[in-house]
C-alpha cells in the first residue's frame, strides 16, 4: 500500500472513530438533556402523541390529558388553571413549555431514561404509551386559602414546611388560564400569548419565584440581624446611637425611620427594639459596622446569589458585591440594589424556624410510572446551615416580640405565638411601595413558614405599609393552616 493510500485510509478510519464516539456521547450521555431541551420541537410534538402523565395535588389531577379527536390525539386540560398556573405552567403546540410541564417534561411524556423498559413493555403488550404522574407537595386547601387571602392585590404568597422544605402553597397574582395556551391552534395560542405579554399587569410573571424582583425592605433586617449575632460582637441588647435623622457617609442623603423621629425614644436603642419597631437608622449604623462582605456572606448562607431549582427554575435573589459605604448602609434595611423573591425570604424565615438550617425548597414529592412503580422520590435535603441553633432561638424571640408588641402586630393570632417581620420597601421618589411579611407559626413548634409580597402599594401608593396590608394576609393563611 503506497503512502498516499495509507494516509487516506487513516483519515477515513479517524472519521469513523470520531463519528462513533460522538454518536455514543449523544445517545448515552446527552440524550436526556437533548430530550428535555425546550427547543427540541420533535420531542414537543411527539409528546402530544402519548397520554401525558397527570400533575397531582392531594392525589387529584390539576393537569391531565384527554382524547382530542384530532392529529394531536390528546388535549392538555388544567383544572382550576389560574390557581395552579405558577406550578403547572403549560405546554403549548408552539413555543416553550413552562413550569412543571417543562422541568419534568421527560417524565410526563414518558421519555425519561428511567421509563425506558416500562415503555418497551407497553409496546410489546400493545398498550398505548403513557407518561408518569407527578405528585406535588402542594396542599390544595392551603393553596386556596392563600389565593383567597391575597384577594385582588398584585403579589404572591409562599408557604413552606421549615423542617422539610416542602412548598405547600405558591400563589401569584395576577395570573392567567393555561387552558387558553394549550389549544390545538397555533395562531390562537400566539394571539393569547402576545396579549398576555402586552398586559401591563404582567400576568405571566411568577412573582413567588421571580418577576420584577422587588427590594425586600425591612424583612432583610433579619439577614443583617443574623450576621450581627453570628459575628459574636452583638447581642439583642447591643445599643446604637438613636438620632432622628442619619446622613449617609460621603453623601448629602438622609435616612429616616419609617415613622419619623427616633426609634422608641432615648439616646440609644437596642438591636432587639430596632428590629421589633423596624427602625432604619440603627440598621444603617449596624450595616456600616458589619460591612458589606459580612452581610453578603450571611445572605448567601440563606440562599442569596445562588441558583436553585424546585425543580422549576427560580430567579436569583441578589445581594450585590463591591458596595461602598452609603450603599452598604442602604442595603442593611433592604434598599439600594438588594433584590429578593418571596421564596427566598420564606427560606430565611424557615431557617430561623428550623434551628438555623435551610432546607432545599421543593415542589414535588414523587414521580410514579403508569404501572404505579416509583420512578423518583424527593426526600428532604439540607441546603445549608445559615445560623447556629442559639442564634435561631434568639431571633425567634425577637420576631415574636415584633408581632406581639412591634411593627408586625397585625399578624397576631389569639392563642398562637407567631414570629414575624414586616417590610415596606421604596421603589423610587414617586413610585408605590412594595409591602412584605415573612414569618412562621407556631413559634414554639414551627409548622409552616410564610412570606407575603404585595406590589404597587396594595393600591395605596406610598401610604400602604407591610403591617397594614401584608401582615393580615399572612394571618389569614396561617389561621387556615393551623385550623386544618
């Protein structure tokens, strides 16, 4: 064999080896990811040819597939669609799926790796292909209670179990009906979707896990208090100067307490009283003393600046890097460029309720094959230890004081000890405030943690505040949970 023929043979052999390796990688290692990719239109269309698995709440389907009598074979149907839209999402005939329909598409469509042999069995036995069932963590009664309590406000409610991280309610308003986005008419779907996108109320936003990403305001004082106590340099009785106004360093800007004047009177104020009355000036002073690095490190232990999935993707709550002194002072009471989702603040409260341990938030209990065999179960998983057990105990009492005698008094429940913190965040000189409540109950044996977000000042512009509107919503939901 001459030299040229050897070279050609070697190149051809190399090409075959490359083809074999690449195809093996795609088929063995990347098949699942490619099948799950929302841009894979072949997988999307193929998923309509099978009876897609149901999404369940309390054992009943909130998303199911019914025979359609057309080329798609099955029609996706959402029971009480607006109530569960932030959980189920939708799977359109054109465009990208959202919610659990997207994040668990391979299971729901029967195409996950773990369903391979079950699919083969169904083919051999002549049965039609069928997807797996997804059993969510949502409690239907609590979901409805959160929906009712939020009323006509623009915002969100998240309720979790501190010891497990299970999300038992997740409501966002305004919302949409996913049934209108899954009709088998691509033009109609496009028209509906474009109208929802153009709606200034942004009904497609899941405000519980993303959306406009609001400043957390005074609920972020929990993170700063945790940083102070964990440093070992502060206790609830540590004192701070108590002026009626505080000029931010290097600026002419002035910080005031929400009610004006000093924080409870006196020349100094304790950390405990500053948190209970939700005073801004003592926390600006504390933030400067701690520094932005210490605050950010504590925030990240709670989950800020980190990505996580529930399994739906969530937007990252942000505590910025490289803050100067005035920015650090503002960040200490949740202003400036600090941003948080309600789910993130629920994780903060839940960690305090759970002796300082953050549990990974989760929307799904189990995935079950059509033959009822379990494909995957989701056990409680520790996300991080945010604070010590001692700090958690101290902060719980500080939050209880805030509900009993402080700025979160409208969350009181007769006969139940509630731990809570309100927030009223500024968005601009003339923009409506963002209103918050976060907390847990019962404080002595925490069963649930809750965060309430109300945007646009709850319709009251800059006259609404967290204790006026957000705390009563939380109280109504907590009462529903404790009375079930």
